[in-house]
C-alpha cells in the first residue's frame, strides 16, 4: 500500500544519515522523536524486511551531500515506501525545522487528515498494556482477618465475645513430628 504524507503509516522510521553525529539525533531531532516516536535506524537493511502491504514512511535527516544517495538507496530497496527527506546543512536549521514539525503536529511536513478514532499505541516490548478505555469500577477490597485466628463467621459479622483473649505462646517442641 502506497502511503501518503497526510496520513500516519503502519511504520514510521527516522533515518539519520551516516555522516551525521549523534547530536543530530539526540539534540536536533529530540522534540520530533518525543512527539512522533518513529523507529530510529541508521540504514535501510531492517526496513526492507517488512512486507510490502504495510505502509511505510522513512523520514531522513541528512545534508545536501548525502540525501541523493539515501534517496536512491531507499527507492531501490523500498519501492513501496514514502521517502521524506529533511535536508539542512546547518545543525540549528535542522533542529528548528524538526521542532516546527513537532509543534504543528506535522510528522511529514504537511497537516494530517483527521482520523475518526485514534489508533491504539504500539507497545514494541512486553510490559504494561496501554488502553484508551476506562477501567471498570473496582469493588471494595475484602476485609482481612487477623493472622492466627480461624473463624467460621462471615467477615462482616462482629467477632465472637465468648473467646478468651490473652497472649499467644509458642507451642512446645518441634512443629514437625520426631524427637528433638
């Protein structure tokens, strides 16, 4: 399926050009990543393993000297994916462009078409299940009996008054049969 830049794809990747340092990802693209949470990759080898029926958009952070090579490589290995280059030669220009995309909620540089319902968030690792549904009301926790007492009365009944109260002493001898 051919994705369009005005809709969220099944998979969104952020490709950082190999000639850029880590600061281009951790500083310049921080607001963009925090807002859209794309999968960060340094090459296209992993992306080409996805089936072509999934919609894929690859946002590439690159300078003018490498963007053409990245585009050609993306077209060769991902003919069904949309290539979204963000091309700036200066670090501050790239940072401002990505912050603007995050602020305007435009992951691919154009406004998104509103969807009737938000998709469920993707949890890439096992753990807590995140859901948009409100949890059902919980019942009051059951009342617990004090440790050491066994009663046949319901938990809401008052405690029996004919039971003598006093200190509890340890039993003489071993708990398990045998001699000491």
